[in-house]
């Protein structure tokens, strides 16, 4: 009855038994998450991956990791996973979940139990206290306490964002949620199991080059090129500016494609607001550019949210 259960009649009782393992999914809400685009991405995965001829997967901007989790759970031919991000907090969180998920779950459960019992004014005070303590460690601390604070803030802050100022301080305000699920133990355990396959590294996207070969598939999901002054791009104190977008395009052409690897890159479509902006046509002119529909949920104005075009660029 349903995709995940079989019903077995045993001793006159109907017993439901699970036949499918719990699927891991992103444990953080991240601006620009790709969950909604998985069907479009799946349709554009290289034939070599589907034929089992690719054995290495690289994601130089891991963010929420929706595509990684999908690939890791659907393509058994991949034996090597290399995940990168320049955001130290994010990399620390992946590594803690990989290495000590049970301790993290215990801490998150305690925080959740305490938070849920509070009335809203006390909840806000508790949130601000956690945020202050999180920022005080300057993100050098990759221990359980700090990562639990990061996940707590992500689940209870406004719009579920991760955003920092120029000092690298998390500055998203308190969000009003009736019953936020701060500790999803089932998903955290499933995530930890999947991450055992991966090496997770803090660093610039170009650091992935040494792992790239002909049997490699690279998925690039960089901080999007802003399509307006209100666009959200502050995932870390180092901004991914126009010159970084140009450097990434050059890297795709001169390094990744030149080595015979397959890549897929997603980005915002500047033609949503300026039909004369040909940045991607100019910098990725030798590759295939598709436009797909996606929902933009983060904008300072409600009128700026809704269906827009995003780009999916491939070298195959």
C-alpha cells in the first residue's frame, strides 16, 4: 500500500514493513536550493553517467546538496565523491554529520525541547542568545555545539536563510514558526550514511581540479549572478562577484572541458530583467544553454517572488 510499504498478513494482523530505505535530503534550507529543479537536472545528466561509465562526482559549491544527495542515491557507478565549499560553517556541518551524527542529534533534541516549550517573546530571546554565541566563536570551532547552533538558527530564523554580513557574522532575524522541526533525526542519520562516501573540503572551486578526469561529472551551483540589486548572494563574507563568475566560466572551458570531464552548471538568467544582458551567451558560447522555470522565493518584495527562468549549461 503505497511506494514505501508492503502489507503482510501475519497471525491475523496486518503488519506494515518498510521496503525502501529512507532517502537522505538536504538538512539545511539554503538560498537557491535545487530540490525543485531535480527533474530538469535529471533529464540533462550525461549519457555516460546513466550508462555507468562515470565513477567520480564533484560538486565545487555544495550548498544544500540536493543534487549530490540525488546523485549519490541513484547512481551506484560513482565510487568517489568530492564536495567543496568556501563557507567554513557549511563544510564543518557536513563533516560533523558525517563523523558524529548521534552526538549532534542529542544536542539538537535538547535545544528543540527547550525552544518548543517557550512562548514567543522567550523564543526570540533564546534565538538571539544562540545567534550571539554562534557568532562569538568566529566560525573556527567545528564542534558539535557550534554546528547544533547553526542548524537551530537555520530552522528558526526568518525564511530559513543562511546569510552573513561583511564581518562573517550570521545576521538573519528571528522567524515566527509555530512548531519548527529543529531536529530531524531520521534524515540526519540517512545523511550521515550517504556522507560516508564523500570527502568534504573547504576551499575555492578551483581546488577541485586535481580530482577531475575523463570519468568525472562536475555539477556547478555557484552563488548566482545577481539579476537585481535585491538579489540574495551573501552566503559568506567573500562575495562571488562578476569577476568570479568570469573566472568560473574560464575554469569550465580551460580546465574541466579540456580534461574530457562532463559538467552541468546552473545559474540565474539575467534576461529575466534585462533582455540585452548576454553574459552567459558570451562566456559559455561553446556550450549548451537551456532555460528552465524555477520559483524564486527570496526577495525583499513579495512582487519579486514567483516563476522565473534559470539557466542549465552543459558541455555535452
